[in-house]
C-alpha cells in the first residue's frame, strides 16, 4: 500500500480571538477559525468573491503562544494536516462528519506596526509538538 500525504497550507485572517483549553492531562489546546478569501469568474464572466471559514487546532506551547499573541483580524499562515472526524449527533442520533486543520506551524503575519517599522513576523514551530500522535487519541474538551 502506498503511503499517503496530507498537508494543508492556509493564509487568512483570524475571525475571533483564539480559545485556550487544557486536556485532562493538562495539555494546552487552542482553537481558532481562519477566514480564507478566494475570487473566481462565473459563467457570465463576473467576478465572484467567496470566503471559507476553516477551523484550526493547535497543541502544546504553540497553543499558548497563539492564545497570547493572536487576536481577531490578525493574518496568519498555518501549515498542518486535515483531520476528519465522525460523531453521533445527540439531537437526532445520526452520524455526522466534522473537519479541522491540526496546525504543525503557525506564522503570525501583518501584526500592528508603527510607521517605518518592518512588518512583524513571528514563526512558531516546536519539535516537541510533532508528530501529534498522542493528541489524536485524546478527547478535545469542546
């Protein structure tokens, strides 16, 4: 069987301040949503603008840094992998699917700067947060 490949790269703006929680074992996990804009021409040749809202999950110290430094509207570059989960809806008992991006690297872009200053770029990546094998099995507390 061939080995698979799952990589996602997002560039967009955070829609609200990140939320930080901890697993039962005390492992930090942050969540936020990235709005990614795209434009295309429809059949009539008119430009159509769309926005996708992509949920992102970040683990470990990187999660704490995202919580402390990212705010609504901030531009980020997220590298990670797509995770698809299924669950049973408590209201109607039907199986549902949910997706999110598990971030391996979050780069802060376009932060507030003073006139004449360089754009602030903060890159967070921690080797201790790889390969995320143990987090996949933990229950996320939300």
